[in-house]
C-alpha cells in the first residue's frame, strides 16, 4: 500500500535513470592506475585534509559487536552521551503506539480532519466533504516547522507559535468506508485534492508541559490544497513547456502535489518539495512523440490509468490531453506563513525533479544557498546559489526582494570521487584500508539565468528536465538522496541516502565509495564540507558519516564509534539538528524488523557516531517531521495503518484514538515530564 500511494510503485518499475554516466569506481580506477605507487603517502595526506575540513579524525576500526540495544542504554567507556542525547534509548519494537523514553510524556497536537479555518466542521468521516476538508488539517503530515508569531522579533506571543505542515499524499482506502479503488467517486477525489498540500495553524503552549494545542480560527491559519493557485516564478515562467489549455500564459498553476519534506529560509518563509508527482498523471503510454516519451519516462511517467484515477474528473491529469501539465510539478514551492492571502510560488530556477526537501542557508556575503535531493534510485543531489543578496529588515520591500532570491542564480549537481582503490570497495560495506569511505567532490554548474552549461540543452530545458541535464554532465548516481541539511553550527552538509536495493544488479550501477553496498536496503548518511565553509564553493570533501543497519553486521559503520554502544538504524529519510548540534534522523521503511523511529547522533567529539533511538511510531507508520527544540520534540506520524490489505473496515492500526475510530495521521509532541531540556 505504501508503494502504491506514496510513490506509484516506483521501486517496482524500471529505474528512470538509464544513462551511462561514469560510476565513481570507474573514475577511481583510472586515477589509481597513475598513482598506486604513491598511494600510502597520498592516503595519509587525504585523511589529514579530510579531518581538517570535516572537523573530525579518521574513522576507527569498529569494535567487536555486542548486543547493541542493551549497551546503548549506557555511556560505556566513552562516559555520558553527548548533551541533548542523554536519555534511555527506546528498544526496537512493533507496538501500535508512539513509544518514547522513560521520563518523557507525549500528546497529539493535531489530527487529520481537525478544523482550523472559520466555518469548518468537526471531523465526521461519515459526512466528510471536499468543502469541509479544505478547512481542516490535511492528510499524511510530513514536514513540520514551528515559527514565531512575531517574525520581526523572533518570539512567540502569549505562548503561541505557528505550525506549518506538509501533506504528502492520501490513503483513500483508510479514509473512506467502502472505498472501491476501481471506481472512486467525484466527491472522494475532491476530498483527496483538499487533503493534499500544506496547513498553517497557530498552536498554543501549555504552561505546565511541552504540550501544544491548535488555536482554531486564528487569523493566520491557512490551507493550501491541490487546487490552490500558485504563481510560477524564475527562468521558466511563461515558457511554452509550461503552457496548457487552462493556462496559456504558463505562469499560473493550480495546486501542489506530494509535498514531502521542506525547510525554512533566513527571511522567514517556508520551502516545500514536490516529490513523487509522476504518479498522479495518466496515459503516458498514449504519447507517441519519441522525445516527449523519453522525458516522461525519465521522470517515471508510464502506463495508462493512474492509481487514484483523478483524470476522470480533471483532464489536466491526463497526459494525452495536457502533455505539459506534469512539467508544472516537481518544483520547490515557497509560502509566506504570515500572509494567508499571499499567492505561493513555484521556483523554477531550482530545477524540476522529485524534491524530497529544500533547506536554505546564507553565504558570508548574504546569498541564499539551497541544498536538494532527488528521491529516486541512482539519481542526484543538487544545490542552488542565488545571484542577489538578502536584504535585512522586515519591511514589505525587503520581504518581496527576499522572496525573489530563489528566482535567479546558478543550479549545480554533485559529482563525487572516492580516494580508495576500486578493489577495496567490494560491495559488502567493508571499510577500505584508510578507515573511511571518503573523497572529493565538485559542484557541476547546469544553468544560470538564461544561460545553459549543458551541451545540447537550452536553459529552459535544463530547468524543466533537470534529470537529463545531470545525466549529460556525469553526475554521481546515488542511493536515493532524500533530505539534505546543512548544520547551523559547523556548516557541514548531511545527505540522507535512504536505500537502493538495485545497486549492483545486472545492468545497474555497482558499488562505489559513496554507495558502497550491493543491494543496499539500509541506506547511509553522507557528510560533506565545502571549501572555506562557503556555499559558493564548487569544491568539497565528503565522507560517509553512517552506513546504516544492524551494528552486529560488519558492513555497517557509525562514524568510527564503537558499534556495541549504538542503536540499530535503517533507512534514513529526514534529518534535522537540535540546539546542541546533534543530527536527528527519522527513518522510513526500517528493514530491521522494528517500526520506524527517530534517532539522535552526535556529529562531533569523542561520541561522534553514537546513534541513540528516541522514539518509534505505530504500525504501518513512517516517522516524519522531525523538529527538535530545547524542551520538546515534534514528529509527524505519517500513514499509520498503511499495511497491505488494510481498510476502514479492517484497520491494521487503531492509533491514535483506539478501537472503533479511524486511524488518523497526526502530529505528536514529546517532552520531559520534569519540565527540563530534551536529552540534557
């Protein structure tokens, strides 16, 4: 069910990237043939350089494994865990609830269907309508952010903050009693349209705990759906590639789809990534033009009717009728949470692909840099550097200027080169002789404004068909790059690579130093440092921070930390940072027999690499969000009960309200019972 509804069975279809890019291993092999005699000295130099650039020493040989979950409860010979991670780790489990550490309390902040706009009714699944859903909290919450109600002073008023949540997709079989997937009704389809998108809702803190409650009918509350008008901005606005019968201008798009993770901007807005948009479009098989068919296939559009069959009720989802409509999705969108009447934007300068997320930072001279992953097997990760600089202040003029920063700049794609011989990357995850999977990388420019750097492609084509541009310049094929986040403390950038079970299969890319395992079902986390900690640099050093899986598996790696003192982790997805600089990782698709969860890991010091599990989510659910503050943790519990064969009548989960109720995606807050700081 997860595969069908979230990504349109992406992993069961042919890999969209069939390009013959050089693999990292091929590049390494040629380089090593010229320097094998000098390798010993070169490795020492490279390791020292990496340690200086990435802020840590070379990885230690993993300690002999012991029962990891038991040992992880204690500091071991390394003493106390890092500040922010001082809690008793949750054991892997399959219980149908949110499980949190001893000494912590939890509470649901808001559920699917709760009214947030004036006039919206209470949730009643037997009387649900599209109009009602458009005023209620959406389905399958993913990205979460809390914003101060007063952006000018960066503080909350009267204990209130503004919660922003993405709504990635819908599970119709868990939303509608008696749902017939072969014959969805117009009402069901229109409810699903209204359940997609984003929600903005004020929340109020309880003085005696870390609990949050929604403030219904607050003047800043807002719903953005699959039919909300969006303004197209940047170099492709008005392009023939975006024009449709309904929008001959190519500048106005209805709705946003499959909004996965996101990020914030230094000027106080929200970025949201449109991810698996391909699944909503039907009848790609009817497209006969070879060029158009090629681009559709590269983006995963194939076959006849779509899973949800939206094309029956709106022809824009029928590729045969509106061949350019898919080009209007797959972008990073920006919303102003402080103006519920503003028109959200789709930023074409950031390229079109399956955006997992987008997180912005500033260069020392004030330019915006956004890092982005393309969530597909063997696809790439990117960054964008703005041409203009951010204006300080909170005037209307400065806000409008800053919201245009992502409309003009340079789009890059990453190419990584390892520093170990190909023979040492054997596909098992065994560390090479230098003790780390690491190397160098470069950002290859693709386009800037109306200038293309890709032979044979115009700038417009680069932005609309960014994947093909990455193919042409030989970007490195990665194992599903999802969330990409820079550390606000160190500037190092972390990339969650969720998994890729096709790695090493016949006719597919084999293992390389950045993706070192065949049949990679557990994923890894990559860490990179740009030269001079300046987002404008086109050079970087990289290394694998985590190679995930069972700590007792010799093919795993935890930053060099002893593996008998870490929690097992599988399939990293979203990442964030706590106030102490620790990386927190939510998982999606745990392949170790436990429910998905949230994990904290130190990135610096002698405890670097010590993974500690903070919570697990209910049956069928994915851990999303997450947001780690000083006194609370927020997670989005997405698609609880999403198990094959489940339905309203036969639920696989009864979370959050117990038997006899609908299973409902919800936002959960967790806080220390004693009112103290999380993990401190």
